[in-house]
């Protein structure tokens, strides 16, 4: 097979990728929200 890996290893790799994609999307959404909150706090904190 490809790169000397058996078909079941490719199946396992694809399964891990498919399972991890929603977690990555959720993490990235949470990360952007945290960054936005941090930026807002910094802006208002400097004004006071």
C-alpha cells in the first residue's frame, strides 16, 4: 500500500482525523472568543 502501511492503518489514521476535526473547530472558536475578550478588556482597561 501507500508508504508501506497496510490498509487498516490508513483506516485508523482517517478515523482519527475525522474524529479530531470537530474538536479542532470547537477549540478554535473558543480560542478566538478568549482572544476577543482579552482584547476588549485591554482596551477598556487602558481607558480607565
